[in-house]
C-alpha cells in the first residue's frame, strides 16, 4: 500500500508526514520533478522505481509526501506504475487566506516566489506587485490545488481519498490518528511532540484587492465548494 500525502500549502503536512514516518517506521519519498513548479510533474528515477515496485509487490507500506497536483498525466503515471487501488491519498487543507499569510511570511525569510524559484536572483525584488504585494501565480496555484482535489472528490474519480484539515492536524491529533487508522486499516500512534516545518507565527495585511481577486477566481469554478478552505 502507498500512503500518499498530497499536502496543501502551509497545512502542517510536513508535521503529519514526520508523525507517520515515526508510527510506520519508514522514511517518506517524494515523486516531484523538482522544487517549486516541479511539484506539477512526477519524476521517479529507475533505481527508486525498482525499489518502490519491489516494496509494493511485498506489500510494504510506502509513504509519499509532496504538493501533489492530480493532473491527468500525474494520475495516469501513478495508475500505470502502482495501480490507483493500491494508493491511499491523504489531502491536507487549510483556509486559503491563512496559506496566503504564510506566503508573506516565507517571503520575509527568503525573498523568492514559492512556485517559481531561482538561486540566481531574488525574484520578489525583481517582480514585486504594488497592487497585490505578492506573486499572484503562487495564490492561483493554491486555489487550483484545492479545485482539482475537490473536483475529484465530488465526481468520485478517485475513491481512496481522506481529507485532513489544518486545525484537526495541529489541535486534535487523537482524532487524526483514529481517522487515519480506520482509513488505512493500520494501528497508528501519532506522536504530538513530533513537528516539522514550523515557524514563529506572524500576521500580515492582505490587501482588499488581493482578497477580491481570490474570491473572484475561486468563484470561476462554478461547480466547486471551497467552504472548507474559507471561500
């Protein structure tokens, strides 16, 4: 069985992964093609693929974590390699505006786009938006991530999906453990002392223009209910 954490942006998915690593006694893989926009595509080298297929044949539990976008190409690759019936997806989510706040926080730590990164120049210095004060592409990727997963859930394209919200993931570990134990058919013990990717809290002002853009763009997905993520 493959336990695949499709982490939303700033949803404590790293913390959940580390707790599952500890409980399952495994180390998590990722299949992304690279950092930033590399999360849009899957790339698994031949050595890793042979190892994963052997573990899958032996019914070993495989843990994967990344900002996984369920595009047609990515889903087809996973289905061809492992079979979707053998993959249990865990999708973590959070209020969109809280995630955007963390984009501002990330910019304070390191002056880069999230999805378009470069080691050769400080991208926010070169491409700062005076109107929105943030790279809009990052925001649109967040909304599209949820739109895709919520569409898959609504249409039942993939049956093995469990959604875990940020608040329960950070404040109700016992409930998350019970929920995932039932979903995965495993006896999990999630240690609340284990955390990862945690930074000091800070609040940034989100402009009204940016809020309006987020609501308008999310509203263009007429058949998608974004209420779980604050829209």
